[in-house]
C-alpha cells in the first residue's frame, strides 16, 4: 500500500510539472511583455511631446497677440511708449551718466 501511495504521489508531481509552461513558452511571454511595455512607454512619451508642443504653440500665439495689442495701445495713445534707457559709462574712478 505504501508503494502504491508513493507511486501515486510521484505520478501527481510529474503530472503537475508537465502541465506548466515550458522554458521556451516562458521566454516568449517575457519578450512579448517587454515589447508591450516598450510600446506603451513610447505612446505615452509621444503624447507628452504632443501636449508640450501644443502648449508651446499656444504660448507663442499669446505672446504675438500681446505684442500686437501692446503696439496698438501705443498707436492709439492709450499708453505711453517705454522710455529710452540712459547709457552708463564706467571709468576707473567714477561712473558717468551720458545724456
């Protein structure tokens, strides 16, 4: 009876071992998972780049619109144009302001 039980246990272990995936199947699954993850990362990075490009485009358009609006305000005399900056010359001993 002990021999029969031992034989059944060995047979069950062998059966369980043979049902699992082979090393080749496990390697193929690992490679497929790696490719899937790499593709997902590439898609996320492309989406982030698209969003960054879109934000940069909107900021550039806003900068141009603000510049045009500022120039129009100066032309319509709603605001004064910026004052010119005085040139400063430095000498060895004193700083002179040139008018």
